């Protein structure tokens, strides 16, 4: 259902694609589009408070051309980072289910497969952390056992057919976390700074014969 304040806007009402260049070495994996954010604007993490947080942080990290993302065509450009979500459609009651996660898994796998230089994945929240493991297994990455537990600042190094990949955990930029202080700007900045550091130091994968 639309909000009264958005009654004159035409909602997409369809899956929301990722955003960012194809040569990105960093991926930010979120949860799902918000009904009045990404689903309304047609751009992931755009038009809601969660988006305000992540794009401001990407700008501070030097990965975005501006600190805001309000609508498609607002001039925003990302550098060396692609932003995507584990679930592609706005879920009922803003709470994606495991079934929705598994249904959308091939789309997340395809999106990450199209990033040949990918070296770091910043995962926002435990839901995205869980969603990423089968995607990585399907891509040929050697996964540790037992699976590392999600936590803010958790760092996991993997080896795969296209070279090393580091997973970085971060609390999600939801209002439940940002309003309560569970996630602060310095905490998020530290994770993105670490992502840039790793992306810059990891060697490129050798070309396939």
C-alpha cells in the first residue's frame, strides 16, 4: 500500500536491480528493497533512511560521487563498489522469509558472477550472511566448517576459482540498528575502510588459459 506522501509517485512493483560498475572489487549485500524505498524509486537502497545511511557512508569512503541517493537519474555514480540485495522484491511485512531468500538466490549468484574483479563482500546483517553461503558454494569457493557466525566486524577469507574473496560482516543499516546506536557511523565507516584496504591489496586473479 502506498503512503499518502507518495500518492503521486508511480511505484515499480517489480524486482529491484543492483547498482554499481561491472569492474567493482567490492560488493555490498543488503537484505531486501523497502516498499517505500527501493520498490518506490526503482533503485536499491534509495528513498528511505537505510539508504541515507549506506550511501552517505559510501561517499565518506570515496566510493560514491555524492552522499545521497534520492531517485534514478539524480547523478549518483559508484566507484569500485556494487550494491545489491539478497531478496529482490519488497517482502510482505518488511520481513523476507527463507523461501524468498532461496527463490532469489540464483539472481544474487548471477549478479556476483558478473563481477570478475570481486575481492570483498560487505554483508549487511545476518540474513544476508546466511543467504551468501550457498551462492559462494555454487561459485566454487572453499567454505570453512563450521560456518563462521555473523557479527559486526567479522572477517572471513575464502579461496575460489577467481582468486581470494574476503567477507566482512556489518550490522544492517536499518532504523532498528541506527536509531538505537547498535550501528554508528564510525562503525560502518571502519568496515568500508577495511573493504577498501583489502580491495587495494589483494592481487588480481590470474587470467584463465
